C-alpha cells in the first residue's frame, strides 16, 4: 500500500499538484493522492478547518483500514492531525509539522509565508504547541487566497516572492517555510529569488516518510 496524501479540501487540482511534488521528492516511495470531496474548496482559517475535520477523519480511517504505509495531511494547518494520528495504525504527519521539525533539526531560525492573515493564528498556535516558537521569527501573510495560487500563479509567484524577500531582509532567519500546500506551484520561483533556504512543506513531508513509514 502507498503513502496516502489526503487533501482536506475539495480542490482536486491541489491534490494532483501535491502528489506530483511528493513523487518528485521521494521517488522511492509509492504515493496516492486522496481528495476530501466533502471538505471546503480551500482551508483558510479556523472555520474552514472545522468544516474539513469530519470528512478528513473518515478518509484517515479508510486509508488506515486499507493498510496505508503512512498518511500525510495535505494542509499546512495540520488539520485534525492529533485526532487523525490516534485513529490510524500507521504514521500520520502534517506538512506543517514536518517542515517545522525539519527546520528545527537543522537549527534554522525560520519565518513562514502563508496565504491570508486569517490563517496566521492557527499556524502560530501549532508552532507553539509543537515547541518551536523559540526558532520562529515571524508568520507573514502574503494576502494571496489559496485558490489563486493555481488560478493566477504568475501574480501569486510575484507576491509570495516579494514577501519572502522582506522576510529574508528583516527577520534574521536561516530558512523560509512556504505556509500552504498550494504553494508547490510557486516554490521554484521563490527559490530562484532568494539566497535563504526555502522549505516546501509537501516536499518535506514526503521525504520524512522515507524513515517514518510503516515497513511491516
């Protein structure tokens, strides 16, 4: 059985983009992408996260019952992660969680570039709960809606890169974490504009599964 990437929102194209990125990042693993068709089109803040929770957890149970080697929650908010991990028999990680741990393991102080300001409180709360607030500089909002990362990628690349440049100049950091699953579409552009390390959370989570997956 593959590692299952579960997209808690209902936008299939975002699932496909995450799946392609995961396969590029960890080609030795088998990945499948599942879309939560009963979830909201995008997860932007607490209200959307709550709406996504129940259908996401059903998919987690389904993936576990079918023998998944691992599950990746494909939302930077790590939607329902702790509950999901308790339901599954295999490792369950969030893309936000993976990127914070990776940065901390490298002893990198980081800033996060996310989409809308409404997403900042849950991201900051997650970082504090994981115990990494001491290596966080700032959570910045680009004010690009999640779906615009795909529908107007050219503008999204420009705006996210501008915010990342400000972080590089102002935040005293060693890394920038892209704070949305949909930012797989802009990661290469942002990297080309910066000298600071740019962490794509989908790429990071896929590579984490190389050593976290169930191997029995």
